[in-house]
């Protein structure tokens, strides 16, 4: 295969998010020009774990009501989706989630004070549906305990946080809950 060197580096986990995005765009361009081997590179990227994983606090209730909750379906199907396509900022954040990232399902509880956490899981792979919409294959935890924690400025559906930010803001109960 003509892309074997880059494929080996991807499979060895040598790239961060920015590099993987750049490589994926390049491979997609090559595929569009007829380079069939580029599809193998894209597939490897969509399943690779970047060197810089994150924790994502993800809302799961369109309209902010539990009656619209999506987490039950997500857990049953082993997926995570994002349907608020009108917000480019949110779409970009969702599109920056990669395999290896930890997704924590959150719902704001006390405005400006706390949020409740309803589950967590690791992104396993990036996939695209028949309409070209990105979704994540997930390994959801069987954790069913709902935990109330301090709000981390989480006013948006997709909130990406570094481990340092989470360590500084979360009580020990959060880390115990993750186990």
C-alpha cells in the first residue's frame, strides 16, 4: 500500500487531534481524486486514539427537558449523536471528539451552581450515517448512579474539558463515580 508509512504511524498512536484532522482532510481529498488506498487511511484515523484525549460533558436532553432525553437510546445502541446542527460552534466541538475521549452525560440542575451526571463512556470510533452525519460508537459504562456536582460553566451541549480543568473543579466523589 502506498500510504503504509503514514498508516503505521496512525496505528501506533503518534498523532494528536489537530494532526489527525489534517491527515483525514488530506486523505479525503485523495479519495475524491480516485486514490482508493486513502479509504484505508480514513478508516484508521476514525478509529485511532489521539495523544491528547479530553473529557466531554455532553448534554443529552434537547430543549433541556428530561422528556426528550436521548441517553437511554444512546446506551442501548452503543452510540452518541449530535442533532443541534444549527450551532456551528457546537457541531465543531462534537466533531472534535475522538476515540479515547471520555463522554460524561450531564444535565444542568441548579442554574449557575450544579449539574447532574447521568452516565459516562468512552468513544470507540467515529462513524457516519447514510446522510453523512457524524456519530460516535461508544463503550458506555453500566454506571446508573446520578451524581450532582459543581457546574463547570457548562451552558452548552458539548463542553470539552482538559483533565487538568476537571481535576481542579470536581470533588473526589466524581472520580469515585467514574470507577
